[in-house]
């Protein structure tokens, strides 16, 4: 799943529908970025589903069971992906942007506050997404590498090298992230277009060769009868069937970069038909040749085409992994901007395109996690037990947010909101219960990942609020200015900018400068950087300047939650739009730096104090985060017990 990612370099939506050549360019780009994840599901979804029947039946898979599994897969794609995401959820955009945190921001802006329920849902959804971001590269690339064992010339000696090959591909993928994704991204769409056409072509080949009767699986009757006649076994199989829709949430998450219509058209006319044909083809092949159920996808390739298929599958899984990695960057950026995580280093890798960012801390956390998962599970079949749990959890949180949005954003009555969202929530709850059966076999891993991230977010938000309360002084900026007018200190030339979160109270750095240095600059600006509940803030509305005294002013810069705060750029806008003139060589930026100590007596338990201090120490400093010139920064520090 990708959350607001743009590895292909597509510009954010402007709110205007794409037409002509631009429409098809966006549609092609979306093939790789949006559908790369769900497009690799045929590698393992049917294999894992039929494996349960194979074990239960002692090596025999009846015809009705194959038809039932394929029917469940096709209707899951239609109901969960097409109806829920394409027809409903993608209409709940936040000024063109999609995704869990974007939807939370939309609801928050509509109701005027962030409620506890919204906060809990947001951190749970973000935590489950990061579990998905760790599992997708491990699962996808390992599944592709395992295809090497199906090549006749490699059988018998390649198996010990599958894990090293997988790790080499994954490590290389994470290492190149710092170079940006524009070069690789240009290949995303074409590679995945070839991939989906290959999926559809292989499916048609086996349907024509092994029997047209597989089309009976298109009737939902077979899906219903399978669940009614298999009781517990059917419930277990349902957890693996769900793997066919992993990545569906990317339809909503990446909407801001491509627009709703290109994504909907690409899904309806390319991705859905190709996926359905491939699953039908796998089913037809297994019915005609039961010995192929060990790895049905790669055994679909006729003759000498298995090696090229493995290469193409590997490229497709790299695309899927790249999309989810950049999605992790984008979600992390949103979380930082919305105050759910501490400041993290954000590197823009493209001067021309929005969304192309690199976050070193997130990158290496993901790399370490993916390597641990591959070495711990050692096979895609083992990883499959963990994979579905994180995805279905993220889908459930999206459904809850959708219900709230239908009620509060669309202003629909409760009964209508339940009618719209209730069926999806019910079906996803069944999928969730099925996947929870896998918790002892590895399904606990994404839950632990989600719990760790949720605790970190909760600690950061709670600690930041308590810290703000403890450091908030009762001295208003107005009172300080009056006092300075009555008893003026020594005035020096130049401009001083004091960065503060509350422009109405006197900045701590200003008070310390007056107390210790006993000087005041001839021009003093109280600078506040805010994050709006919209993805992008127009340049003409980014900067607000207010003169409050002969030598004092307030400057407020507001950036969208999809943007990187940039004080230098904001000052350039102020010069251009308002006519202000800031000479960097005569301007000093005064920042406050706090050294925190834990005692467990100021609102949080001791362990949470230590966690908050750890997060605070590893946060990117304000100078780098806000893009302030290093040579013009003056930091005034204090020590504080929390």
C-alpha cells in the first residue's frame, strides 16, 4: 500500500480534470505507482489459498473448491476495490489529496478540531500502514526470487541462493533511494503495463488450453457455496484469498498525484480485467494439471518463457516495493506536519516535481525491518501469514474514517452512512477475523509494528502538549513591547527573527536575549510556521505580515501538510508579495533549544518520559527542518525536567 506517494514524479492534482495527452500520461504513470502492489498479488494469492485445500484434502483439490476460491477472489476485487475504493472512497478527497491522514485532516477541518477518536484511528491506520510498508517489499521480492526454483535448468542448486538474491535486491533498492526516484520512476508505468498485459495474456492462454469452464467461477454462487460448505476451512482460506486485494488502498492514497478519473479508468479497463483473467487462468491450469499447484503462477509460463517471466516479475516487485517505500516517506511527512511525529529530515530529490522526497531515518528503519523480516520468515508462504493482517487493519480504519466523513463532510444521516459503509465494514470484519487466525503463525508481527508506532505517536503528541504547557510563559508579547518602550535597551543594527509556536506570547529566545545580552535589534520579527489542514497552500496565501510596533512585527508562514516548511522560501515570498526586504547577511534567527530530563512527575510515567526524550533527541533540528541558513542562526538553550 502506498500512502500519498509519487515515485513517478507526477505533479499534485490541481483540482482540474486531466484531458487528452496529459490524461493518458497520468493513466500510464498510475499503472506503476498505484497498482504496482496489487499487481504482484497473483504471485502468491491463489497459491496460498489453494494450499490450504491441498493440505486438508491430502493432495487433492476438487473442482468446486477451485471454482469457489477463484470466485471469492474475483468478487473481492469487484466489491472491495471497485465498488468501495473506486466508486465511493476516492470521492472523499481533501482538495485532491487522498490517504488516511489526509482524510483525517479533512474531517478535522470540517468539525473544527481533532477528536480523540480521530486521533486513535489515525495512529492505528498509520501504524498498520508501516507494517504494510515493511512487509510488501519482503513479500513481493521474495515471491519473485522463489520463481527461480521453477526454472528446470536451476532446479536443485538455486534454492540456497534465493535468500541472498532477495536481500541483495532489497538492499540495493534502499541504498539508491537517496538519489531520487525520477529515473526509476520513468520506467514504472511501462514496466507495469507490460506486466499486466502479461498477466492477462497468460490467463487467456491457459483458459484456452485448459478449459473454458473456469468462467463458471464468475458466478458469485460458487463463492457463497464454498463458504457455506467448508465452515472452518473456508474461513482459513478466506484469509489467503484476501491477499488478492492487498494494495487496493493505494487507489485512494495516490489520488492526489494522478486524479480520480485516470485511476478509475486504468483500474476498470486494464488492471481489473488482467488480474481476473490471470486468476481464472491459474484456476484452469490447476484443474487440468494438479501438479502445478505448488507454484501456479510461474508454472503458467510455457516452455522457455519461465526465465523471462521471473525477470519481469522481479522488476514488477521492485516497482511495488519502490511505490510503498516512497509512500512511507509521504505518510511520514504528513505525520510530521500534522504533529504526530517529531521533526524528521526531509530531502527534496527533484527541483521540478512535487512529492519526490527522501527521508534518511525512515529509509534505514525500513531497510532494517525488511531484512529482519526476510531472515526471520525465510519464505513468501511464511510471510503471507503476516501480510494480510496489516492490510485488512488499514482497510478497516479507512472504512471507519469513511463513515465519519460521510456523516460530517457530506452531511448524510446515520442510516444512509451505515447503508453506504456498513456492507464494506461487515465484509472486511470477516476478512479481519479470518486473518487474525494467522496471528500465532506470524500475524502478530504487523500488529507489533503498528503498536510500536502508535505508542510513539501517542507519546510524542502527549509529550509535546505537556511540554508546551510547561514552557508556556504568561508574558504576552504586547506587555514586553510596552516594557521595552518605557525602558529601551541598547539597540543594535540588523533584523532579528524569533521562531515561536505562539505569536501572542513573548518568544523564549527573545526573553533570553534581553536577559543575557541586554540588546534589542532595530527590527524584530516574531516568526510562526503553521501547518494547514489542506495538502498545499497557494503561494499568495502562505505569508501574512503584521506590524505591531515601530520595531516589532509578526510574520506567519503557513504550509500544507504535503509541503516541506521552508523559511527561506517564505521570506522570498514576503519580499515578492508584500514588498518586505530581508537582508540575510544582517538578519539573525533566534531559536530556543531545550535539554530535557525525565522524572515521571509531570503528567507521563517515567518510561514515556524517556521515550519522549529519545524521540526529541533524534528529531531533526529546527534549523535544518525549516530550511534556515545555518550561518545566521543563534540558539539559546534551557534545561527542563519533564
